[in-house]
C-alpha cells in the first residue's frame, strides 16, 4: 500500500533546498523552530491515514492504480468522495488548529484531470496521459504536492504582456525541443517547502497573444533555479524563545513561501498546458472552485478548536452558566456549521465531467468561500469577547516561571479550581488563532485564500442563472402572455 508513515514523510523532505529566512540561507530547514510546527502539521496527515479509525475518510481507492492511496492524492470518483474530502479537512482542522497545507496540490490535480482531458479533445495533444503518468507517481510515492497559482501581478490595471517587467506573471521564456524554461515568481505558496513537488498554473484568464503565460507544469520543489523565501507571520519569533507556552499552538502551524523561478527547466513530460490560452480560465475557475469547497472543511475544523477553547475559558472564568455566554457560544456554532453546510452542499450537488471525475457545484462552492470571508471573523470576535482583554495584556511564560514574581501572577490570575497555567495556555491559544501566527490560517487566509471576496462575487454573479429566476416570476404573473 503506497502510504508513507509520518517518519518516512519527514525523511523524504530532508533534502537541500534554496531557502532564505531573515535574509539568511537556511540549512536543514526541518530542524528550524519556526518551520518545524508546519512540518508536524503535515506529518499529522500521514499519521491519520495510517489509523484504522480514519481509514475511510483519510484514504481512497485510486481509480488510476486500484491501490489504496492517501485521499489528498485521490481524483474524486463520486459525490461521496467530494463529501469525504470536506469531512477530512474538517477533521484535520480539528486535530491541528491551523492550515495543514496539502489541499492546494489536491485541488490542482482534480482541476487538471478534466481540463487536460478537454484540451486533448480539442487539440489532439497528450496532456491527459502525461498528467495521469505524473499523478500515478504522486499516488504511488504518497507525495505532497503544492499548487502554484498566484503571480506577483505587478500593476493590476494592465495585462501580463504590457507589464513593465514581463516577469510579473510567470511565463515560458524559452521553448526547447525537450521542454521549456520558465521565469517568474509565485507568492502565498502554502506548504511549498514541505512539498516534494508543485504544479504551476496560470493565475488569470488569458487571451490570444498571451500564450507564453498559459503554462501549467509539474516541478520538483528543489529544482535548479528555484529560490524560496519564508513568509513571516505575526509573533513568529516567539517560536525562538526558550519556553513554548507563549506560542499558543506550539505543536502545529501553517507555512507560506515566496517562490522565485529563475529560468527553471521543465521537461516535456511534466508540461500540462503550453499556450492553450482559452483553457487558462477553465483551469483557474475549476481549481478555485475546488479550493473554495475546501474552505468549507478546513476553516470549520479550526473553528471547532477555537469554539472549544472559548467554551473552556468560559468554564475557567466561572461564567459558563451565564445565559449571554451560552448564547455567544451557540452563535459560534451556528456560524461554523453554516460554513460546513455549504461545504457539504456543494459536494453533494457535484457532477461528473466528461473525463470521468467529479466536480463540486461551482455556485455553492463560491457561496461557501464568500461566507468564509466573514464568519470566521465573527467567530474570532466572539472568542475574543469570551476570552477577555487578558489575551493581549498577559505577561510572559518566563514571568509565570520567575522565582521573584511568578507567585504574584499565580495568586492574582487564579480563577476557579483549574490551575492558572491552563488558563494561561488557553488564552495564548485564543490569542494565537485570532491575532498571532495561526491568525494567518484562520483569519487572513479566510479572506484571501482561494481568492479574495470579489473573485467569488464575480463567480456567484456568473453562476446565478438570472434569466431562470426572472422567468420564474414571469410565469407566476403571466408576464409576456
Ligand atoms: Fe488546506 Fe485550508 Fe490550508 Fe487551503 S487553507 S491548504 S484548504 S488547510
Ligand atoms: Fe489556502
């Protein structure tokens, strides 16, 4: 069975890469205290896939090989697969309380499966077979794959071709007999460093004359010409401190990388789109749809952890019986389950593409993500309300442990029978999720991940079927008769 253990995964990413953080080259990145929690998070995916209890949700039977594979490498074969995907993401959000990074390549693969098929039908190319060969390797080796979409984009008001710097959008700078050379940068690259491979995609719809930007291809994350710069997150240097409690969620974390592709060679067998401009928008939209569905799972799972922390801190403060506290907790549940509802609904209403794979309902997936741009903010607001102001005025762990002053903090911050240290832990956890490192995973990513709010509104408008709605009322009122 091609399922890596967490330890095998860890060993497999121990490779030299060209990574920078704080202006310095990082060697042996897997030992770095700022990076390590993000690796622990990915290891959790591999761990759960080994467990009998989660087998049904974490693994699937590959339609390409017949083998049992990690669900993160599966091509959806039914609406049941789509539903299990969202449930799996909720589970992982619950277990890690952060972004677990493996969904981007998963969603890319499911979009490319149908887009490569349709390109071949139109152009008699062989992208679909190439993709299948590439993806069978991914499944058989249980590889983690990143998905590289977002370009730096330069001046947003002008097309890629007209940018003063032609590299503002990643493009093919040279076509060779055996492949292409690509140049550009991809930003907000979730889990790129922790991935074995990544699949590059265009970032927007393209037109005739923009063929060099219509490039999709697989690339090894340690390929020659790739430079990675580690993205900073709020309070990240707390991970460099002696104690670990000030971090909040000290076990797990997300990871975002700025990736530069400086003349990277891509061999023909890894090229999955090369100049077919009219398919760029299909790839962008299908990927975005799958990733917007994903948010109906992952952010809900993280929300579960935050709601749990809010309920617990209410107990520790002795106010859990108060009706307005209960009401706030109920509101958090209602918001969170509403997100889950649209994640499940867009999966249940999925449909089969001619390529044979299943895709989510595009309208509801976009509604799901649009809600995600709002509800986690409200849930975070309620969590801060319940936690109280101490989440941003509390002294450090070192003060708590100090022989000179620690006793004051233990005396004056004591509330109920619960040890003060546990109150401290919980407050830091809530701080971490609402305004610390994990707020990237829970808040800002809820806003901008899988496309900013306006991107969903455009899709909602396109998918809304206005004429059908107008006709409904015309029929009822006998208008036009
Ligand atoms: Fe997965 Fe959510 Fe992270 Fe995207 S933001 S990679 S969907 S966990
Ligand atoms: Fe994301």
